[in-house]
């Protein structure tokens, strides 16, 4: 079985997402430490905003935040609910 020269897309995307998240403040801090801290704080504020939105946002906004979190952690979408199984209350 031949080996594909390209890495699998989901794993590659997952690794590159985390490398960019950790690498950007590190590289900026190597150039200018104060600017590196500013970039790190901005990233942390974004993460907190996404988590708070997922927990306390409206249903539609919360669903979008959870989809973004699943994308970052390389998780599959859960199966969709069928209207016949659970009618709305």
C-alpha cells in the first residue's frame, strides 16, 4: 500500500491550529517581549470570550461557539436531532 506524501487533513489542521496559537505569541515575544505579552493576552481574551459565549449565549450563538470549539479540538459533529424523536416543548 503506497504511503501518501500529504498528511491527513484533519490531523494536519489540528496540529497547525495549535502551533499557530502557541507559536505566534512565542515568536512575537522573541522579537519584542511586551508585544508578545499583548498578543498572548488577546488570545486568552478570545478563548475566554468563546467559552463564555458557549455557556451563556443564546441558543444559536452558543451552538456556533460549540462548533468552533469542536473544530479546534478536531471532534466530529454530533448527530442531528430528528423532530419525530424529540418534539419541541
